[in-house]
C-alpha cells in the first residue's frame, strides 16, 4: 500500500497548496495507514508526512514491512507529470539512515525515457547503480520505479506515442534491473485496456525483459482499471503491486471523521480484492530450495561470500 505521495496528495485537499496544512495531511495519511496496513504486507511511506508519524503513533503493525523513497521530487505543476524530471536523491535520507531506523527497503523514482539525451540516461543509471550499492551495504533491497513522461506536444491518445511509451517501459525495466535494482516497480506497459490481447502480449514482453521480481504500480488509474491491469499482469510473472491512488484516491480530502472512516474501509476492501486477484497466481519473489538439495547449494563456506561479509 503506497501513500508516500507528496504534492499530488495535497491537491486532493485544495488546488491552492498553501491552504493545506501539514497537520491535516498527517492526520489523513495516518487514518489510511492505521486501517490499510492491516490489509497489506508492506506500506510505502514518505519521510515528511507519514513515516516518522506512523512509527511514533504505532500505526504500522510490527509484522508489516516499511518502504520509503530516497528520491527528491521537485514539484512543478506546469510539467506533464507535475514534477521536475531530473533525478536527485533526498539529502539526509539515504539507505544508511533508513536501515538505522528499521526501514525494510528503499524505493527510487526515475522519470525516464529511453530516447532522452544519452548523458541524462547515463546519469540516471549511474545514480541507480550507486543507490543499489548503498542498499547492498545495508543489506536492504532497492525498488526502482521508472516513470515514462510525454514531451512537447505528444498526446498519449496517439498510437505512435503509445508505441514509444510501450517500448520505453520495457527498455527501462530491463536496464534499471541490470543497473542494480532488486525489484522493479513498473507501469502497465499499454494504456488501452480494450485490446486485452495486446495487453497480455505487452505484459509477457515485460516479464521477459526483467530478470527478477517485478510489481505493478497504479499510476492514478481507477480502481476498476487497475484491477484489470493486475489481472492481466498476474498471468505473466507479476509478483505483486505497490499501489496508492487506485485504492484510496477518491477517499482522501477535506471530509468529516465519518466520511474519512468510510473511505478508509472502502480502500481496505479494495486492497483485499486486489490481493485476491493475485492469490495463487503471479511469480513468487523467491523460491525455497528443495531440502534434499540445500546442502549441495549452500555449503559450509557460504557465509564468506554473503552480502556484507568480508571476502
């Protein structure tokens, strides 16, 4: 369950972000975290409005994982995605700090197009590789989330633009996994759900592109749309989902306590329904070794080459 959204979360309260108080955002996120963390295996929290507050308030059960993003998103309402697309890391919020605080995994958003300037693409992959190395030093997995974005007068209703997006989603999934990501958090590779054959074909290609576990993000689609996307992806190796707005997007904003509680319960039912879609399907993030083979595969010196151990 993802609720690490910054200014796009605040806009659910008021288009004038200056009119949205820190306190009401914290209260809103905590309301959701308290309820939804009991229906999730992990929660994706931000350091400003939800992570520290959730820990201090005891809102996350001890057996639920905590993930936090290490990217520094600069809000730009005039851009196609609402943020500056440059890749920066959040100062003072690196994997070493996350590990000290008991966070279980780091997440890194990368606004990426495969046809960007080569220097930009190289810088993005270098940052991911460095973040992956920092995470490995802390024995912490890194989740990388590449997000495609339109430029100029590109219209996502244009089939040619959709083809560019599909190609880039697949290419970024492969290249950032190769750069060091442990888990890829990916967009659904096609935008048109009317052609389910094309959607299945694209998800099969996505799974082939990623040598490792991948999960689906919701990218602001409706709950019904995301459920369909997840149902398709589950046929092609998807290991899970990290979704936010598709689950709680219409249950957040300025409303009274009763409406907030009803919204959280609706979001919980949606979260359970998405989990049911994946039940018995998809690909496990790891496969246990057969007991009869484990001694041969994990020998007496295995720990000498373990992550964090001296070679």
